[in-house]
């Protein structure tokens, strides 16, 4: 259940909840403070949004979707399968080997496709250069960005890394990608560290494992955590 995952991986009392990888730019999410305004992320609006999604699928005649994956035990795909069932859509999981799955993905020969990709970063610039900049290595479907996004990319190349200007530009780029240009859809994955040891609070294992800038200064153990 998605809400159970959020509860396990979030810091109690923090709003928005401590969800990760909701942005096209991974953990370097320039729109993080606004995520509860996105469709299907505010738990209090779940029923109404499910009903609206169900109506849209029905109007378009969509009752079954093939989900291509390279994983033998695709946990994320199974979660999506569970979430789509109340919407009247059956997810048919198609498992194939890695090379074939990636070839189909780059050729855009699929309905839905899932693959894991590390996107931990302190800045969206790294993610843009690796995945979304035209000619980047993970350029799925060779999807051409809209001109406005390319203009912002040119502006981004002229500002300092980590600057206030970078935050404003990438915030607008992320918004364009969510509303107008969707080369891939970001899926928040749970922090496995906190799922297994959910009494360890305020630790994002991905950045702390990869970046020296991250520290455990504000981490703590919840009441009832096991002792030595």
C-alpha cells in the first residue's frame, strides 16, 4: 500500500512527507515543496482523484496495458498493478531480458516500461546532462523537448552551479516536463534502508551513501529502537 510506504519512509509531523524521487530530477527536486498539490499525492483527495482517473480510462476505452520490465520480481510494477486495478485497468506484466527490454525502451516500442536508475544528486544539472539534454545517454524515445524547455536549458548553462538562478530555472523546467513534455514519468521509490530499519529517522540512504556533503548530524532513533 502506497500510504504505508509513505508512513514508513517519512519523518513524522513533516509536511510534505519525506517522499523521494518524485521529480524528473530525482532527489534534487526543485519543486519538492509543492508535491502535495500534484494529482494523487494528497491522501485526503485519493477517492475523488481515483474516480476521475477511472472515468478518463473508461472514456478512452483503456482496459488493459502491457507493462514491460527487465526484472524477474518487479516490485514497482506490482505496486502499479495494484494501484490500477480500482481504476478498471488490468496490468499485463511482460518480463524480458535486459538487452531486449532496453532496446524496446529506446525505440519507444512499449506501452509502459520500468527500469531502475540511480538519480541521487545535489543538483538537477547532473540529471539533465545524463538523461534529458538532447543527445544524452538515457534519451528515451529520442523525445524532442519543447522550445521553451530548450531556451531554459540555454539559460541554465549560463548560471552558476547551485545558484538561486539555477533553482528558479530548473523549477520551471521540471514543471514543463510534468505538464507538457513527458519523456519519462518519475516514480517515487521507497528508501529501502528506512523500510528495513524504520526506527532510524531523517536518513536518506541514497545521498548519504554517495555524497560527502551529506551528514548524519540530524539523524535520530525513534522511541523503541533496539539497543546494542
